[in-house]
C-alpha cells in the first residue's frame, strides 16, 4: 500500500473524482488506512494490464484542459529515444521472441541478457503483460535501471505471436519497459495503454515504423495529450 490518492491521480492523469468513482464502482483495487485511500503499486499495475482500455480505463483524456505535465509530458518519447526500435525479431513463441529481442536490446543497454530475460519470463508467468489490441509490455517488477532516465525498446516480431492476452488477439508490437523509478514505471505503462487504445495509433504500429518515424509520431501524439486532472468526468 505504497501509493496515495494523489499519487494515483498524477500517475494516471485523471481527477480525484474519477478515482473515487472507480472506487465506488469497484473498478480499481484500493485499501482504507486511517480513513484514507491507499493503493498497492503491484495491484494498480495488474489493473492497468487487465483493463479493456475503453470505458474501464481512460487516462490522459484528449478533451480536458491543458496543464503542465513537467518531465512526464514527453516521457514516452524520451524513453523510446533511449531504447530504440527493433524490427523483424524472430520467434514462434512468446519466450523465443523475448529471448531474441533481449539479445539485441541488452547489448545496446549494457545489461546481462540472460538475467533480464529470466526476470521478464518470471513476470510473464505471474501474469501475461499483454494489453488489448495486439500489444505487449514486457517488464519486470524486480529490476530498475540504475540511471536517471527510463528506457522503452519497441520490438516488432517477424509475425504476430500468441501472448495470452485477455482479448485472445496475437501480439504484433512489444514495448519492453525499463524504468528507473516505480512511479515513472506506472506512468509509462498507463501512457502506453492509452496510446494503444486508439485505432489510428495501432495502424501506425502495425506498419512497423522506423525509429525516426515512430519518434516523430509519438512526439506529436504526446504534445496533444491533455491531462484529466482537476476535471470531473
């Protein structure tokens, strides 16, 4: 129970009213401690992964008043800039694609590919890290980058693979997420979920853009995200 109400509103970019409505409707996991709301970081992460993304979970609403987001505004752009884009990664299974991808990603990030791969697969065994609409977000709860920045490596497998997604769709795009802070990890996970809930963004990903093409698209998309905070829905 390491997150307060204010933390969750900032991480998901919704108002306190929205969070309280989700609580009253039984949509979001929470606890009461000394008459205050508390949230588990791991439970909120699982909740983001398991939501349908449309209706159940709508962070970063596009029609709300613009406010300053500080360093979070272009966080996805910066993380992908650090991590890169990897095209045509081979593999017939989730495990093989993750292993093959990490051989390339770990070398560029100066990490131990075998160690990180096992941590990623352990996380998959706990719960598949697939969102809906053919998107996977491989990550681990037991590893944080020892840097001052976050990294997202976008991987396009040679062919869509079965990933154990709740909607049953094979995964065509993987966002390997390596954050340097727990809260930034949740913020980026929520932002990826919102990005991949929109049909036009999915079409762009399915076209397997280059790093330069994807970064330009993400920068323009993030520039138009308007936070939900301070507005009721």
